[in-house]
């Protein structure tokens, strides 16, 4: 006959089976929804867990994480988030851009959502205000359009004054319409011919560099969309192969071999999402947690990539750099 294990509660209370105790002390479950792939975003997922760890939550010990990856295909997001909702997760960490948080918001009005995305999210009505978001959504909103403008200015300093600049965007992401307006404004300010290139699928990325060569472009600016972040190693390699000076919005690109990057720290954003997720698990309400907006921007320069392109980085630009990769 199978032996059943019991525990006796202090004070002579009735004995409870261990299975019942385990059910009462079930670990909370986080749904981690991301627009990229597990391989490309492993270090950023680690930063998310670091934020959890700092608040006392350790995966597999006192919290469970259900990962869902869209692999750069936004059309998969509704089914992925629906699966998390059906599993009754305690909170959804929505990372990887406006399309990801919009999919999560459309799926549930009750499960707390902590997002990492561009500041375009603030204009969609998903949160009532920065200080008092209201509803079930809060998170970290990073600048997007303003960063593209600054990236254009930095790149203009590196390439010949008469050279045109291409800007690569994903036409399917919600922030692109606003990005295009800012790009045209920035082009007038720097007095450059700037043209838009689009890619919404992995297969289209390589053809972008063929177009740049045909148009004799002097350089390329890459939007911070999840599609491109997911393919950052390929983009850096293609830029090197075609000898196109390219600037990106995240330092993860320079770590992957890219030339230069200017923007917020993605790793820090993921860590902050982990911190907010932990606060909600501790009992905080998303409606009461202000939407964070990072104010620190990082300029990273890869001198090895610059040397391969035959570029000389000016001392004035090197002084501004937060990190120089040699």
C-alpha cells in the first residue's frame, strides 16, 4: 500500500497532505512575450531575470516563467498571448515594441502587463498618463523618432558631405509612420538627401544592401525594430561586406560587430521590466506604477569595424562615446 505523507500544523491543527500544501503555495507564473527569438534575445532575457532576482524572485525556485517568442513575425502575437491568458499567468512581461504590447492589451484587461517598447505606446491610449497609467498596463517607454534623428546627425559626421543616407524601417510596426516624419525633418536640418528603405521579413534584408549600392549611398541608419534587432549579427556582417557605414539604435549591434550605435540601453530596459514585474508579484498595481522613460543615452563605437571600413573616427566623437570597442 502506498504511504501517504502528512505534516502536522503547529498548535495541534489537523494534518494536511503535502500535495495540498504544495497547491496552496503554488509558484506565481510570469508570461514572457517577446517579438524576437530565444537565441537572439538570450542576454536580454537574462537582464529581465536579473531585475526579478534583485527583488527576490528566482526562476524555478519561487517563480515560473512561460516564454513565448514570435521570431519576428507579428502575426503570431495574438495566438501567443492568447495561450498565456488561457494559462492564467499572474503577469505578462511584454517586450519588443508597440506591436507586442498592443497584442497583449487586446487579449486581456485583467492580467497585469509590463511592457518595454517605444514611446509611441504612450500615444495609442493604452495608458492614461505617465504618472498614473490606469488600467492594467505600465512599463518602460523608450524614445524612437528622436533617436533616429540623432543617429542621422552622427552618421553625417562620418561620411562624405555629398553622400546620401538610407534609413531602414519596418513598414508593419506602429511607430514607422511617425519615424518617417521625423526622418524627413532631420534630413532637412542636416542638409542631406535621405531616402527610406523598408523590410518586414528576414528575406528582404539582404536586398536592402543591393539597393544601397545601386543608389551609391554613403551610409545607413537602422530603425530599432525587433525584426532588425533579431538579425543584428546578419545586419552587421552585411554592412561590413558591402562597406556601408551603418548606425544603429542599440549597443547590442556594436557588440555584434556593427560600427556605431546611439540610444537607450536595451539590457537596462529589460532589467527594469523585471523589477516592475516583481513589484506587481509583490502586490503593486500597474495603475499605480508610473511609466518609466529612460533619460540616459549611450553612444558606442566599434573601432575594429571603423578600421575595416577605412573610416577615421574624429577625436570629438570618441570623447562623446560611452564605450569604445577595440
